[in-house]
């Protein structure tokens, strides 16, 4: 091999694989472009405009938020969804909440009194304050979210996501993908039962959702402040008297007479006054329920020790009816059935604490009564006399007094009283006359309560709670609870646990029946076309 063949080629020789033809000049500079897509000589292009380097989410200069299309566009396009405007706002908002954000129809632009619309933080604050009143009043989590969503959409905030738990409300709003999201939260620290205030908040949300009623943000704040300042419709002494009448009516339901009615009423009023005293001293509600359960039980034991010919079981059972947390139980089960499991768990845990407090108060009195020689018979539950006319009248009185305790509007008291009478009539016809299971009879009666209550609420564009909560009062398992506690006090633990399990089954039957009746009522309401049936489906668990 010669030296010419052995030496390495220079860089210029190794740069090109083909020798150019004769007469074609090749540039000697290595920086010359050799691509076949290079521009010919003499043909120049203007240099591209250099944009400043920044975030990928920086708003382009030609972007206008008001004229932009929807930010969340699915790959298959947006389905056309048209909600019936004459349907109640609760059903329209609930339907949209169950849709994904990408499929929700945008609200129609409504001219506001303000030139550029209200500030977004103030709208979110108003929404949280309204949701706080609803949640503190005992409304279900889904209905609270629907009301918050309705308030936001009434002011043009369509891409918002409310979130409700037992004590915390939060809401987030993002105008578009290129705008910063805005979030706000509020904590519910005090709860109070006032269905008159609840109805006023629902009326405010209904007026805000009405396209023909233009309510400014300042006007909404003013009305909300008036709702907060309004006093309860019934004074304290009326509530105490209603508690006594409720216990007396409940004692008549389980076979008591006039003396039993008076004894149960006195015991319940004493318990109510002791509970108010404990509340004024700052004791938690657990101890308030424990103290309130003692006077009716003590009066029943005292009558038994005095050998007075009365049904002590009816006296104690009547006092329990005034304490059982039926409202919280129904709300907890409803939240669980609608998918709000955290809120449902918290509500049911609250019910359990209240129930344990009642159990502790009654067991202490029964334990001392049994040791003192009081002959209390657990088998008295099997000898409840059938007095249909007296029991129907007592059930209506119980619903009436329960409505007063819930601070309902006077216009709703008559409807809920009739609803309670219908519930007990159906229960008595199925259980006493039809000899059916008490759990099945209770579930059917509670289902009718939920059905009628929901229809009446939608007729008046109001909350369903004032029409259903008091009507389930006659169905509460006060008798099964008492006889279970009595068996445990007499060292018959197995029989007591069976009776308490029956009470728990009756309570669940009430809650599930009310919710099922409410859902059935929505089948008769026009909440939209068939297109929204698919959008309103929940997950199947996978």
C-alpha cells in the first residue's frame, strides 16, 4: 500500500459523497448550506418575529375572553342539551351538576345593571353564604350544591365547581384554560333548625335563577342580610309546649290514655327545659340529649313504683319520640344514596352520637328503676291496642307539633300535618290490617311521604324538607328503641340487641323510603328531553 492510499482524507474531501460536475462551483466554507430545500441565491425571506419567552399559559394578544368559544371542548364535539326553562331550578341545576364540565350548556348572557358585571370574588362569596345557610339548616349536600351552582350561573359564571362536605363549603371558578382559577371556601360552625329561614333562602335562589328577574349583587346581599336577621317564628315557650304535645301524641300512638298523655307531656317539657339549660352553659349536644331523655323515663319509673295503673312503657316511649334525630338520619341516608359519602358518614356519625346519648340517659334511669323494684314488662310491645281513629288523630297532632319544633312557615303546617296522617294511615293499614312486616310497612309509608312532599315542594318551588321531615314523625322507632333498652337493663342482652336492630332497620326504612319517594316524584316532572338521561347517570362502581 502506497503512502497516498494509506493517508486519511482531509475534511473537505470527506464532506461530500458525490463529486460535482465540471463547471459547477463549490463553496469552500463549511458553513454553506447543502440542503436541497435551501432557498436560491437572491431570494430572501423576512426574519420571523421573535416573541418573548414566557409561560405556556400566557394569554395571547389577540385573545378576548368574552368572544372566545368554550375552553373545555371534548374531542367529539359538544352535544346539544336544552333544559326546560319552566322546570324547577333544583332539577335543572341537579341535572347539570351530574354532567361533566365539558357537556354543560353555557348560560344565556343576561344584561346586568353593572356595566362589566359584578366582581367574581363577590359572587363566590355570596354563593358560599347562601350555601352555608342551607347546609346549616339541614339541607342535603346535593341540593346545597345545586343552589350554589344556580347562584353562580345567574351571574354568568358557568365553569364553576361547588363542593360540599359536612362542615366545609368550597367553590372554584376558571374562566378559561388561559386564565388563573379562583377558589373560595367557608366553614359551617353552627347549625340551627329553622325551616322558615330555609324557605326564604330558597326563594332568594329562585329569584336569582329567574331570567326575567334581574337582581343586582347588592340587592342579593341585602336580602340575605334580612334573612339572617329575621327572628324565629315561634317563641321558646311555644317550642317547649310543642315538645310536650309531641310526646303526648306519641304515647297515644303506642296505646296510652289521658293520664299517659299528660305524664309524657310533662316529662318531655322538663327534658326540653333541662336541655335548654345545658345549652346555655355551653355543654355539647351529646349531653343535652342525655339529660333530656331522663325526665320521661324517670316519670314512667315513678308511676310504676307508685303502682298506678298506667302504661309506663307508653310514657317513656312518648318521651323518646321527641328526641330521636329523624331529620339528621334522613339527610345522612339521602347524602349516601346520592353519592356524597363523606357528608353521609359525618351525618350518620352525628346520629349515632345522639342516639348513644339518648341510650345513656334512659339506661341510667331504667337501671335504677329495676334495682328499686319497678316491674317494667318488655313484652308490653306485643299488646299495643288498635285504635285507628285515635291513632290517626294522634299522628296528625305529632306532625303538627314536630313542624312547630322545626320552625316551619305557618303556610306549610297544614300540608305536613295531612301528610303525616296519610303516612300513619298507610302504615296502619299494612301492618295492623294487612299483617305485613313493620319494616316494609314503614318503608312504603315513608315513600309516600317523600313522594307527596317532593311534589308539593316542586309546586311551590321550595325545599322538600318542610313537607317531609315532620310527616315522618309518627313512623319513628321510639317503641322498639325503648323495649331494647329495657331488655338490656334487665340483663337480657340478646333480646335487647334484637329490638335495637329492629329500631335501626325501621330508621333505615324511613330514610330510604323518603329518598325513593323523592326520586320517583322526579319521574313525573319535566326536567328535560331524553338527551339528558345519559348525562345524568352516575358511575356504576368501576
